[in-house]
């Protein structure tokens, strides 16, 4: 059983990372956008963003803190993210869309998709509550664009097939919270025909 941790950018992300690590250890860490700037563990991680045009600035900020450069940056193909899609030091391109999907599930939802496609059996979201008032851990502002991503997030749920859970918020209500029984349970298969209202 391979398990991944996705670290989002909500204000409680680092507390939720600590809480998730009390439940299990992780084979791979996926940092979303600015979480990768501040991720200080001395291990390789995957750095996932829907905004490749910001990746150069993120790398510069990380380097200025003296943190290691042992990471892989992952972003969608240029055609999926508009005119800035070709920018950045992108190591790998992965679509943010499941078949029939035309809207994004947020960077946290995208990181979960990447983790599943990388072969992980279980994915835990920390700092991805998908709540407007969760605010950003560096900016401290409410996430006013939240509702534009919940549609894509709901459309991802059938593909997550019970393999993705969240530590808090709306996403935890939708997906469930991780626990030992879920971590050790049978592997559900994606229901590609299912829809979520």
C-alpha cells in the first residue's frame, strides 16, 4: 500500500501535516504552490501547480531560504492553462482533467490526481479544506474563488474512488477523514460512470 500526502495552502496546513503524520508515514509528499516554498523536510518532494508561470518565482523564494532543490515540478500541459502554460521549469506535465471534465478541482485536487496517477493507493489532503474562510497560510485572506473550483472537485470524486481523504473542511465532509481502517482497507476501484451532484 503506497500512501501520499498532499500539502495545500490553507492557514492550518502545517498543523494538519503534523496530524496526518500521527496516522501514518508517507511514501511521497506533494506540495501545492506556495507550500513548496516553505516545505523544509530534507527529502525529495513533488511540487504541483496549476500556475506554471509562477514556478520560477517560487523556486527563487525557496532558494533564498536556503532550502534544498530536491524536487520535481509538475504542471498541466500548456494547452490546459492558457497563454502562460509554457513558462516555468516544469519537469513533468500531467492533465488536471479527468475524462469529460472541463473545470479544475483546485491545485489540491489536481495534486491528488497526480498522486493517484503516480500509483499511490491512498492520498491524504492536508491544508485542502476547500473552505472560503480557511484563508491562505501566507496571505491571510479568504479564498474568494473557492466556488469556481468545487464543481471540478465534485467531478473528481468518482475517480478518487474512496482513495482520497481530507483532514478538514468541506473536502473532509465530501471525501471523509483518514483513519487506520481506511488506510488498511481493501482497495476500491474508480467508478468512471458515477456522477456527484
